[in-house]
C-alpha cells in the first residue's frame, strides 16, 4: 500500500516537472526575439508550409490582423528555408517574392499587417532581408503606416543602400547594399523625435538600451504606425519583430534613459512634495 502511494506521488511529481519544462520552453521560445529591458509587441518567423501564399496567413504573435492585400494582386509566399544570423534565435522559414498573379498585377508584390499603435517611448523593429539590386519606383520598402497614411519607410525609394526615408522624402542611408543579406535594426525614439538604424550589428555586444553610433539616422522624425507593409519586386524577408522599451527607474532616480524629470525623495516625478497619508496630493 505504501509502495502504491509512493508511485502515485512520484507520478504526480514527474507530471508537474514535465508541465513546468513545457511552460519554460514555451516562455523562452516566445521571448527569444526580445532583448532584456523590452516587451515584445509582435513577431513573425514565417512558420508556415513551404511554397504557400502568405495572403491571409495569421501566424506569429501580437499582430492585430492576418497578412492582407495592400496594393494589387501579387503577394509573397513562404520559401523553402529561412535566414539565420549569428546571435539571433530564428524560427520557421522566410517570406519571398511570389511571381503568381491572382488578378490585376504589375511587378510589385506586397502585403500588410496591422499592429497595436506605436506612438510613444522607444520602439525597435528589426528584420532580415535580401532585396532587389535595382531599386526604384517605390521598392524595395518596408512602409510604416498610420490610419492609412504612410509615415515612414525603411529600404530605398532610389539608390542601392539600406536607408531611412521620412514622409517628406528626406533620406539617411547606410553603407549596406540592399541586395546583400542584412539584419536591419531600427530604433524609433518618440521622446527625442529621432529614428536610427543599425545594419548587421554584432549581437554579442550590441546593447539595445544604450546602442553604439548608428549606420543611419534622421532627427525630427519618429513615425507613428499601426501597420507594417512590405513592397518588393524580388527578394525575401524574415524574422520580423517589434519590441518596446520597458520604462524603469535608473540609478539616478529617473525614468529610463531619455526622461529628464527625476523622482524626488517623496516619490514625485519632477516638482511637488509627495502625498499625504490619506493618499491625496500635497
């Protein structure tokens, strides 16, 4: 009887250990793309069947919609393989240009997907890409859109280098060729009204909270967006992720690294004397 009870207890213990292992594995897999100090907003690793059209695909995490039509009737499809990059955990395959025309088409393939509105704090988005070697006519571009209006572009509207382009077509270019395989890391700082980009950073030393000098940057430009659109004439894209900095108190008692209002000894941000014992402001 005692041996039987011991077996029951042991089986329950092993079952709980197994559940905990599965939970932890899922947790770390979901957070594999998220640097310390940030919350994941969306992720897409294109973990779909090889060769399938991505129109209406609804995988990944955090997105508000599936991939939808954003231009004409040529889209992207899932490739037979995915990109890798040293220091980056990757999943699934990659998205690539699909030559199939499902209606009215020119030579542009495009898709779009909605996300929660990004308009404050510090937001990163990154992806791995190989784009066409002869850009022009609005491609290759990753278009940031808010309420149906283009607010900014990563890619190129002319020229062969990976660039930041604002809504007035002001451009800051890196030295990275669009047709090479590139990990593109974009930082939008809404507090400082500034957008920066790093291409192919060394992830073993790259600090998302305090990054080194960027490959390209534009001041007075921080595009608000609730939609992420892809426009290409060839090539592929993979490992799309967007993450937002967690606002925390630093060692100087300030909120984050870009806030100027200190927290005083009474727990008040900026001016003020704190709160009374009843919870009301002094």
